[in-house]
């Protein structure tokens, strides 16, 4: 090969080498950059993971794991106590963190090949829910590499960026006010008031302090008082709260103050000015929540919501900065249709009886009174009922805490006007039809064997609807039920709301008619026996149709501008309603309720005595007495008393109800 050719070949090889280098060089640069990037990225990720892990462990309440992620001069116990107290105190939850891109320390050399320092800073954003609402802040922490792993140089700013040495995180609960319950006239029947808080101050006690006497006066155990005095927080000047008492108990207050060391302070509490007269209706509050009655039914409206403020304060308590604040939401007041004067008057009449009385305005449906007797004093629950008092209430055979106007009872003869109206409505019989005399004892036929329908009184007039109402003729209404028939009677009762859930503020037990399979049970149902059960509020709705021309009113207990509502209209014609109403007026004028007659006043009413016994031969059974009545001014009452046997039956109830119409 000539020198010239060799030279050309060498040049070509050099060009190929150069070309290959030019192709490979960018790839090498990219590879180096990738390695450097991975190096710095991995270090940044390690720091981010440490911060994220810290807040993850905070969310999990694993304070020991948090301690292992930080560098601090605090001991483990000091760290855990501090962190737990602060975050538990603010009720931190749903904690999340977002870490920003890694920021190197300013001392770090910017050159790619410089050695990475063991210190860097990480910026992140924290979000958490708290007792005072959401808290969100941005913070930057210094990261320290220890044994090849990053740890957080812990400072107070990790809790809140504005928190410094010598300052503390404080939580202030801003207490809300529960709404009041007012009657129709604006009189408070459940409100925020005050009671006495009785306690002991150890430093003021001496050898004359009689713990035994104090325990006896407060209805407490001696050991309980001594245990409270022995709590670790108690100092000489500590007020050791023992029990609350009513402000009305002035004699008790004076006796307590005679004991050395006793101190009595005012204490905010829910109070019920009308005590037993309204307590079953209003119910009571414990721990800020309505537990029964209207306090329970209206709890969401009444209770409101506490506010809270989380703030940083100096040692002397001076506020430095608010971190989060949730404003107080006071409860709303409730204004009822109840007239507390009528409520109280009814209670005074029946307070010693086991029974229920419902009063409504049959023109508007406004409930004027809901009384269940005997009752209890809801104030006892506000001040803190003792075990002994609770046991007495629970073991009382008259069930003073049982809401009787929400339950159902055998209606007895008080159902007779309803059966009569159903018979007239479906054309089974006319108001003037004479069912014939049957004396005081009757059965359909011999298939009844020894079963008879009995009635108390015979009369010389014909056995038509009005006379049957006036004399409360069981036999007439037993025959009426048989004439109507099981299917039609059940349909008629269902049309009036039997077996239906009445849309009322509180749960009302459904009225029911039970078994009517045999002719005897059907006949007994005609005068409110057999298995028939009726709720007093529902019965008031049914009787309103006699006063309203056939329209059943819908009961309401809260004052609104919604206008009159009906449960059902035209359940029977105006003519039928008028016929029954006329008969009920005669019941008061000359019949079984004539002791309720008031000169110059027109009252329509029906008595009822239901027998509660195991069998027809049972001589030890009891009786329920009813009187349901209304006047021409819109006032209607349904009154039921249990255990009236040998006390006059339904007449016992009539005499008490008369005062309500006067």
C-alpha cells in the first residue's frame, strides 16, 4: 500500500473515532447527570419520608416512634408527655403533611461534585382538624444526618411555627347556651338557670367538721366524700365539689354552712320551674344532651354547639396569638302550643293518680296540655340524682317516669261514639233504629256458652243510638258491632288511624283493635273491650271530628305559622258528626257524665270504664276510667285514670275534669 493510501485510511479512522465519541459523549453526560440526580433525589426523599413518618406517627398517637425520628435535648418521657398533652388537648385528628422540594443549607457548595453536607432544611405544609376547627401552617425544619439516616432537629416550631420558648399552647372552651322551652304565653318551662354547688375546702376544715353529718345531708356515702378529698389534685385551697342542690332548699343550705369547711357556690344548670307538672313532657338533660321528653325530641334544635379557641400564651397567661377559633353556636328557643296554666291545673287534679290527660284546641290542633301522672322532678337530674333516688323512681309501682299519654289502653265505653259513627257511615243502621231491650245481660246465641255481654242500667226509652250513649248501653254497642261486621268495623277504624303511626313529635303507640275473629270478640270490641287499645292523643284526634263536622285535626305542639292541618278530612259526614255530638251533649246533660254539667255552658262528653281482668270470672281485676269531653270554645280533653275500681269508676274522672271546664 502506498503512503498516500495509508494516510487516507488513517484519517478516515480518526474521523470515525471522533464521530463515535460525539455520539457517545451526550449519553455519558446524561448518565452522569442521572447518577447525580438520583443521588440528590434519594437524599431529598429520605428527608421527606422522615417528616412524613413523623406526622404519620402523630396521627397514630405513637409518640415513642415520633421520638425516635427527632434529635432533641428532652428525654423520651418529657417529649412524650409534652406532645401528648398538647395534641390531646387540642383534639388533633386527620393530620396530613405535604413536603415541598428539598432546600439545601446555604453553606452547601453549589458545584455538582461538592460533598453533600450532613445538614439540610425541609419545608412542608401541615393540615389537621382540631377542637377549634381546621389548622393549616407551613414550616421549615432542619434535618440532621445521624448514622446515615436523617432525623429532625426538633424545635417548638414543629408544634406551631409561632410557638417560642417560655410560651404554652392553651385551649379555651367557649360554652354555648341551651335554648329555652316556652309555653304559648312565653312562660319558660325549661331554661338555663342556676343551682348551688356544695363542696369542701380542706384548708378550712378542722376537727369539728362532721363528714358523717355532711354525707347524710347530701345523700352521699362517707367514703365517697373522703375519696374526693384524697384526690391527688387536692390542695388546702382547692374547692372539692361534692353535690349540687336546688336553690329552693334554703334550710338545707343553712344546715350545710354550719359544717366547718363547707363552701357553696352558684352553678349554671338546666331548671324546670313547674317541676312535676311538666317534667314527663319536657324530660331532662344530662351532660348537655336531652335524654327524654321534649328535651330529647328537640335536642338538635336546643343544644347548640360549644366554641373553642386554641392560642399561644405567655407564662402569665397573656395571649400572644390565636391559632384557631370556632365561634359559639347557641341553641335555639322552642315555643310550644302548651298552656302551662292548663297543664298545671290538670296535674294538680290528677297528681296522685296513675293516668294521662291530653288537652287540645280542636279548631287548630294545638296541644294545650300533656299530663302523665304520677310524675317526677326533672330538676333532680339537673343537680345529679343519687343512686337511692334513682332506685326509688325505678321501683315505684306507679311508674312515675313512664309516659302514659304516649301509650295505649283499653278504651271501654269511650269508643262507643266511634262505633256508632262507623255504623251510621256505612248505612248499617240509622240513629233512631231500636235494637230492642235485652235487660242487663245478653248473648247472641247459645254458641257463646257462658259468655255474656252485661250492662249496668236498664232504661224505658227505646234502644236507639242517643239513648245507648246516654245510658252507656254495652249491649246496644255489642249488637252494633255485630251488625257492622268485622270487615267493615276494621275498615272504619283503620280509616280513623288505627294501626297507623301518627306523625307527632314523639313516638305514639299505635291504636289497635286486635282479634275480632269470633262473634263474641267482635261484640266485645263494640264497647271497647276484647283486645282493643287506644292512645289518648289519637283518641283526641278522633273526638275532634265530632266537634269539627267530621274532620280529624292533626295535633301540633310547636307554635308555627303553618296554619291548621288535618290528619284526615270527612271521616264522616257533617250530619253524622252532629248526630254523635248531640248524643254526647245529652250524656252530660242527663246521662253518665251529668256530674260535669255546668250552668250556662254546653259540654259534650263520654264516660268509659274498661275492665282489666284475666277472665270473665276474675273478681280481682282492675278498672280504667275515661272521660272524653269538649265544649263550644274549642277545648277538648281526653282523660284516663287507671285503678279506679271501688273509687267510682269513670265518675271519679268526670268529677275531676269538671274543674277544667269551669
